[in-house]
């Protein structure tokens, strides 16, 4: 599967049944080439004009299932939230 294919899928948290968004980037270990985390942008400040306050860094181990249209994850949203900038 390519990053392009992953970016087309919605990420849904199974704990809250909430749509987190779509993948914007991946965190990859340069030495091993393994994917460490999915990066999903948080909601925009004001209609997305002023940027974002945070992103979700979802560890690879928290992925429950990758389907045709969605990616199910099991995360505590407060724990995977990282400030932008």
C-alpha cells in the first residue's frame, strides 16, 4: 500500500467512534524504514485559515484495522495529541 492510498482513508477512533480526519504524513524510523506513527491534522482554528493547534500522532501499534475506505484506531485522543510548531 502506498502513502497516497492511506491518505484517501478516514481515520476513526474506535473508543469514541469519532472521525479524526485523514492522514497527512507518516513518522518513519530512518534506520529500519518502519512506520512509527500516522500523523493526522487536528481541526483548524478559524475555518482552517489560521492553521492548526495540534496534530494526532497515532502509533502504528494502535491501528486496529485498515479497510477499503477507513482506518480504525484505538487511542486516547489526549495522549496522541501533539502541539504544532
